[in-house]
């Protein structure tokens, strides 16, 4: 990859590994999950809308409101809030590991909505490994606490949302400029979250640490990360850009240990490599079959690709 691509890769990996730490700081300070998500989304939307307006790409959104709302709910409003709810009960490290299961849900959903994606061979192995990692994590580290189980369930639901959102985006919004589609989705999510934020607004001024966490979530982990991700895709291609999703949990766990003093349990130690290996295997595209010169079999001549 080019130097620019490597810089973008490192930037996105770090910025998308940070949210779990920042969310944990905010909710532990007493801020409501809905309010934390609303502030993050409003700040991100403001920054990206400014960029999209300057680029003159907002006019391309006409006729796409329905799908923008679906993406706003499934990719932003619901998962952001569910993660914040979950982190009221579990560590940032555990949250990051469970979210890493999102690619596994992508493969499962593809079985129903994209029949060409078959979970056989390496993909089936990946699904089994990944869910074994989630079972190990939840069964060993949080099984003894109802609150932690609730938190883990909320984060697993967020991982499912992260699988639904991109599929909808790919089918209905992929042809749009990402600055336009993401800024509009963030703005819609902000509107949808406003009632919850107003209902659960803080009664006291947030601490300096919580305030800085909110600013970091909005401007860096949301707006800046999305811009860098676009650069990464343009420089390195979509398939290489996806590798960043396997680096984020490792960074999140390291930050939780270094800055919050978290101590991952046996389940996390066993679950993290299983989840990452499973996500990687389940989302790999098998190599196309070799073409045989002069073969009378048209299937062999064409090969297959998923």
C-alpha cells in the first residue's frame, strides 16, 4: 500500500478502537446512553455536513430518504445507543470483543438475502470459531452477573445492527458520495435521538473527562474516522480496508488495560483470538477455480467467485 494508505489505515484503526474507552468514561460519569449517543452523532453530523456542503454532493440524496432512515437507525442510532447501554455493565474491552462478531452476522444474513454467499468450507469454520469465541467470552467472564449478561446482550444486538446497516447501504446507497450519505444518515439519527437525549439530559455539568470524551467521540471517532476510511478505500481498495475491523478490538482492549486499568478475564483471553479468526475466515472470498484450457465444461471455463 502507499504511504497515504498506511497513514489512513493506522488512523482509522486507532480512531475506531477508541470509542469503547471514551463511551466507558462518559457513562461511568453518569451520562445517559441516549445523551452520549446524541452528542456524538450531532457533532459528527455537523462536521460531515459542512464537508458535504462544500463539496456540493448533498443534492445527490434526492429520492433516497427511506433508505437513509434505515441506515441511520441500524448503523448509527441503535448500535451507538446499545453499546453505551452495554458499557454501563461491562468493560470497554469486553464490548470491543463482542462487537468484533459483526462480520459473522453479515455472513448469516447473506444466506437469506444473498444466496450466492454460501457458508461452506472456511466460512463455515469461521462461523463456528467466531461464535465459540462469543460463547467463551460470555459464558466464562459474565455468566455469573445478570447485569453483565444484559450488557453483553445489548452489545451483541449492536453487532447485529452493524451487520444489517452495511448490507442496506450496499444495496441502496453505495452509488452515493459517502460524505453525502453518511452526513445525512448522521443528521437523521440525531433527529431520531433528540427525544431520548432531552428526556435523559444530565442534571449536572459533565466532568472534564466526560466532556472531552464526548468531543472525541463526535469529531474524531465519527467524523474524522469516516473521512479517513474513505481515503483508505480509495487508496487501498475495499477488501484491504476491511482488514482494519480486525485491528480495532485489539487496540480497544489495549486502551482499556492501559488507561482504565481493566483486567480481561479468561473468557476474553480465549474469546478474542477465536472471534477475530472466525470473522476473518467467515468473510474471506474463496479463490476462483483455475480455468482449464479447452475444457468443454462451461462452469470450469468461467470459474466461480463469491
